[in-house]
C-alpha cells in the first residue's frame, strides 16, 4: 500500500513574481537542447551566442549561469525568458525534493511567498507536475552536444544574431 503523502488534500500555490526562486543559492537550472533553442530564439540570439553568454557546464550538463546569487536571466526581479523558461523553472515549487516531507515543504515556503496562496493544486495535479519535470532530459551532456555539432546534426542554424 502506497504511503499517504502530506499533500493528499492538495496544496495552495500562486506565483507572486517575486523572483525568489531564481535567487536560490547553490542550485543549478539544468536545460535541455529544446529549452536552449527556445530561449536563444526568444532572445533573438544564435545558439553559440546564447550558450556563451548564458550557459555553464556542471557534471557534463548545460546549466544556466548565475549572476552573483541569482540566475543570469533574472533582471529587475523578472525572468527575461519567462514565456519559454525551462521546465525546471515552470515546475517550482513542486519539485520532488520539496515534496518529500511536510518539513521540506515548510522550508521551501520560507523561500517562496506564493506557497499557501492562491488556488488549490490537487494531489493528481501535483504528481503530474513532478512527472513533467522528471520526464525531461534536462541537461544534454556536453559529449552528446559536441558529437551532434561535429556530425552536423544540430537542428538550429548558428546564423542568428550575435
């Protein structure tokens, strides 16, 4: 019999746009190839220009750079790529690590003023959000990307604006 989750009756959450989730020190936002392409397109940058300006590598995976103690894409407490932000960002605060226990959820609540506010997310909705994040192939490996680039299978041309 599955363990009853503390969020069995749902959880209230509404993003307030405070940007605190973009300022969590020590964290990494892993990005997929599709997310990288979407953000580059949105900012009207070539893949190379976007990669050089906004991406780092952590454990052979691409991650968004930080700008001091915040995500490099955060300007004036607003995400510059909000409509095409990565799934990892879209699914906050409903990350599996935050949902492991009521205690962890309360810790997250100190960082996120939207927790406990707004609409009620059902247990099913919460579990679907968690599945959405875990289903992404966040962080294409550097080896895979280099192999694709050298074989010419990179889908997006690098001829955009630099």
